[in-house]
């Protein structure tokens, strides 16, 4: 059985990815989110609010049980939040805590526990951290989001270097799937005038139907997950430039 743990699996890209995985034989998805929206015999839901770090810590053991029949194990840290869109100095301090908890603290804890639980196994193991182009360029009004995604990129690179040095054959990468038509885009378009300078561009992308459908973005992620390890280094370098 090929096991997948996918955060943010109740909607958007996470749901599309979970549904795409379940279309393949011999797969099992453990979806991690606040609400369950998928019904499938090979889907298991773990209710969890990733902004509640104490709850995350207390429930980690439920996400990574022993999998003696695993043909492969994959963790996809997909869940992410934008938070309030505004300039530094006009935001409550709690905003930074919320965004960083969901976008980097929780993914780091999940990746760390995945590596601890499954690091000694012989089957293929993969961690895919869903990043964003905003982690590679500054967008005014998105300070916490940009910074947290940049941190996720570097955490992924360091973790892959560590696994390479250990010769574990574990794959770790952060990939930016593109500008996907999700609830986050709706949140962005609803931002106040003057809250960030690129509001018009995101409104125009939506009006021109240039946002990537979640199902198509999910296929991009699956393409990376399914490619042979010999292509990983080149693909990883390209993903950092998207």
C-alpha cells in the first residue's frame, strides 16, 4: 500500500491532490484538516487545527502509525494561510503567530516526526512541502506569508542535505505549484484598497480566467512525486526558481 499524509485535504489544492491520489490503485490517504469533505474507502480523516500548536503536538502520534505493509510513504505539507493583508505596523502581533504556526511551525513538526517515525524503513519515503512564489519575492502587505514560505523553502533544502549526507534515500523538496484558484485567491481579491500594491493584478488574473484549477495544480505535484529519483536534483533546482 502507498500511504499519503496530506494536510489541508478538505478543500482547494489539498482536496484535489487527495482525490487524484485515490484514483490510483493501492493508495491510502490520511487527510489532516479541521473538517472532512472526502468519502472514500481508502480515505481516513484526522481532524486537526494546525494553528493550534498544542493540539498538533498532542496528536502527532495519530498521523504516523507503524506501516509495516507500506510500499511507499509520502507526507505533503499543503495547508497554508495568508492571514490579514496589511503593512507591518498596522497588524496585530497575533497575526504573525497565526501565519507562522500554520505555514512553518506545524509543517516542521510534521516533517520532523515523519522522519523520526519512518527514517529507518527501506521503502521510498518523500516529503513534499507546498511553497509559493511569494516565498521567493517580496509582496508588500504579505510579510508573514512571504517570510513563512521562504522559511519552508530553506527548511526543505537543509533537510534534504541532511538526508543526502545520511544516505537515507529520503526525498524532500518544496514546490510552488503556481497561482491556483483557491479560497486564498478569493481572500486576496477581497483585500482593502491600498493594503497591497498588486491587488489589481490578482483581480485581473481572475477576470481573465488565468488562475490554475486545483485539479491541474494537483497533477503538477503528482508528476514530481512520480518521477524517478534520478531527476529529483534538477527538478528541485527548477522548483526553487518558479
